[in-house]
């Protein structure tokens, strides 16, 4: 069976610190141009020194012990146009920088909704010809980059409830229920055309897995260079309007990769859900030719306004009919049950625990318990 491996306060005042000789402090405040509201979880970066910091709830970030000199500074935040400039750090002093960011409106009128089509010219959309789609892809990249910074600078451990089951007709057959504990540093690892991998398992048998790209992979140049992007319309979800960004793997990839749909809240530009589907299933190893496709859906949970973790992941291996008869479709579901940061991001809880569905092994449930049932190729 092909199983999808499901691998997502700084002080209000500048503290009194003893500065090393020849160093200074940078204090940055980030607000929205249109409203003057402070922007938490903006990323303040000094590329020359490979330094990145999140702002706190007041839009503040502080970087201490910087050698005196002039630095490039970049500030970005999901849903806003990035800022780039220069700052000068003086020895023994605090340099203050007030930066405003302009919100990027998600243009929903006049955008052409196109179905998925062949991807012969992968890469970022042309900004001059298709500026609205370019902006949406940039917003997706900001979501991915924020998640990358979170997992790299604020490592955490997380627990998920994992359910292995099968779905057939109107019934879900629950097989096993257990708990997985993993570290954020284990997330990611996308390689173009290499999402399906074979490796030796204990006992000498060959195990085939599908390594799902996680959010931090989406901003990687290798992912952007091997996919096409276009606008897929909007959907209403509760009180929110979600923008659909359709993504298709490049035709030049001769082995399985992923197609997908990303759903971003049109008001905040936060990624709410991503759905990925195996491309070129006909190129799977011969012994897996019974698989029609593999579909994976991921949702996100805000742990504090503007900052999200992966909440739920659901993968279904849709099987081809056999001799005119239906087949059981293997399912794997994971639900976040707890997380704990080594050091919490600004203003975020250090740890939290959540209730999980009461799945029981060796039971049968109705098919409507699968929130991801409608994705991919229905069975």
C-alpha cells in the first residue's frame, strides 16, 4: 500500500543590556500604512547577517549586539507589500526604525477562472501579464516563508492522533488508532519528481511512501520552478471568503509529483487549507498500478492571531475498480492533539493541548466522518 507520510513577547521597552564594544541595538516597529495598526508576526530581516526576527503583538522587534555599520533591512508580513531599506547602527546606541507596510488587496473582480490545464511553462506567473495571480502566489510564498521561520527559529514537538482506515461504499472501516510524536525539524524535504520513494523496511521488504510537500516547501525555488499557477475562483467558508489558487506540476516531470489547490482567506491572506493530489499515477511502480491517485488535504489552526500550525491531515489512496467491482480505499488521518515549543514565539502560548475525535480501532463508521472525502478522485 502506498501510504502518505504526513510530516506544520519581546519586551515592550528596550531592555538595558550591556553592549559589547563597537556594537549597537536595532529596535524596529512595524505598522500598517492604511490603519496605523501594529503588525504582529512581521518578519524583520538583516540579510547581510542572516538574522530574522518576528515582531511581537505591538509590532516590535529588537536585535542586539550588532556591530556598528550600515545594513540592508527587509520587512515582510503576510498580506502586505514588503519593505526594503538601509539602517545605520552606531556603537553604544539604540537605533529606532518605524516601518509601515501597505496591504496588498486580493483582486477578485475581473479575474479569469481557468480549469487545470497542461503546464508547459512552469514558474512564477508573469507579473506584467497576470499581476493578480502573481500577487496571490506571493501571498502563498509569505505563508510558506513564515512557517519556515517558525519551524527553524522556534522548534517544537507535536503530537498527533493517527488513524489508519479504509473507506468503501458508505462505510469507513477503522483499523488502528495511535499517537505519533515528532519534531518540527523533521518537516519538509520536497524534491521535484521525487515525492514517491522506495526504501527497505525491516524484514527486507520494500516500502513505498509518498512524501507530502509541507507548507515550508512551497516557497522553495525548486517547487516554484516546477509548477504552474492560476486563479481558481472563490469559495465561501463560514464568514470568510477564500481565494483558490490552482497549482499544476510541470509536464517536464516524467515521474509522479503533486498538483494542488491552496485556499487563502481574502481578508487576511492567511492560508487556510491546501489540497494536494498525486500527478502521473500511471508512472507508479508496477506493483502499485492499482492506485488511481493519492489525495491529501491539510488544514491549519491559528495558535495566536496571525500564526498557524498544521491542524489536520487526511490522505486517501483511491484505488481503481477491479474486474468491475469497487474496492476499499486506504485512508490515513492525523489530528493535532498537542504541541510544545522549546522557546515560544512572541506572544504565542508555549504549549497547548486539543481534544481529538473519539476514533476506536476495529469499528465501522459512516462515511461522513471523513472531512476530506470529497477531494481527489471520488470512489
